[in-house]
C-alpha cells in the first residue's frame, strides 16, 4: 500500500517537475497529436510546421514519421509530451487516459478531444481545427470534397445490399459491429454489415461467425506489423474453405477518421459492385 501511494504521489507531482518548461515563453503554435487520425488531419490542414509531436503509428503522410513520438494513443508518456512544450494537445475521445488529460490541463495546456465514429465526426474535427487555427477555407474545401465523393458513391444502385463482414483479428476472432467507423464505411459503400447485431468490436466464436453468412469478408491489412502476411493468409484460407470470397483492403482506410475515409468507401464500393457480376475470375484482388 505504501509503495502504491508513493507511485500515485510521484505521478501527481510529475507535472510540477516540468512546470519550468511551460513557464518559458514558446514561440507560436505547438501541437501534439495523440492519434494517427488527428496527425493526418493536421497535415491535411497544412499545419505540419506547428506539429511538434505525434503518437505511435502516425505514418501518413510519410513526413509524419519524422516527428517525435510520445507513445501510443491509449498510453502516451506524459513526460515526453511536456518536454515538447505544447500549447495544444489533440486527443481522440475516450482513448486518452483522463489522468493524462487532467495533468496537461493543470499545466494550462489546451486539450481538444474529437469523436471518430462517423463521417460527420470527421467533418466536425476539420471544422473545429480549421476555426481554431485559422484554416477555415482549407477545412471547408476538404469537407466539400468528401461530401461530393460520398454522394456520388451513394447514387450507385445495387440490386440488393451485399452482406459484408470485416474481421479485425484472428485470435480472438474479432469483427467490426455497429457504432464503428468501419460500419459507416460498409453502409456508405452500399453494403450491409453482417455483424450489425453487435456493437463495437465483439469477439465471437467461429460457429457464431459462420452463421453470419457474409457475401464477402474484408480483412484490413496493416503495413509493417510483424507476421501480418502469414496471419492474413490463415484468416483468408479459413474463409475460402467455407467458400466465402475474401478481399484485403488497407486498414488505415477503414479505421482512421480522416479525409482518406472516402478512399476506403470507394474501394469497398468497387468490390461490392463486382459481386453482382458473374465473372470467371474473382473480382476482388489483393489491394496493396
């Protein structure tokens, strides 16, 4: 108990240890992004020169990889953030631990949190950051472009909505249910989420999974992950044994609340459009 108390006391005093860093006048805007999605939006708004730190896996655009990392979006390092002397920290709602947020606010650092479940959330993030950082015109252009792309996709008429299952993980078997960004990708692409009766990212038994009987299974591919190719191969072969079509799509196009969300919708819509066309060869090739 004494040891735990000491740790808690140390954590509470940590912001005070770095207080001298924040009392020094910083020149201009200094942004730290605690989510790859938000990092990408900062670049989309042409604010990269003001970005002094990012979270792990902030890999788009490539230039983002050169920024100092402060840890994962669910477990960022407070001391690393404070050493960067940020004026604003961007977080994904419900992802960043509350104690980190409170410690930052205690140092008079502005913390902005954003939702990331629908295209409307992306618009709101762009609009809010555009207004705060005087990039309203750029934000408006991006939002307008996204809406036009999605409207064009939605004008496509499928004879029937194909049932789509997005499997996130192999062990445990995890899929994307409703109230997720992936669910919005499926719906906007003209499909029906085979896991619509489940919320979030449920873990299901294989027997339950097979009963969903999807018309196509999408496997998100994340570049750079160790063993990813072998895992995707195993997951794909398991579905093919059940004679279910499988396609690979870039994971960040399905899971990141950024302007590239539209690209994910486009790619999936293209795959679904081919489902109703009888071809000699499968129309869902591997997408690098």
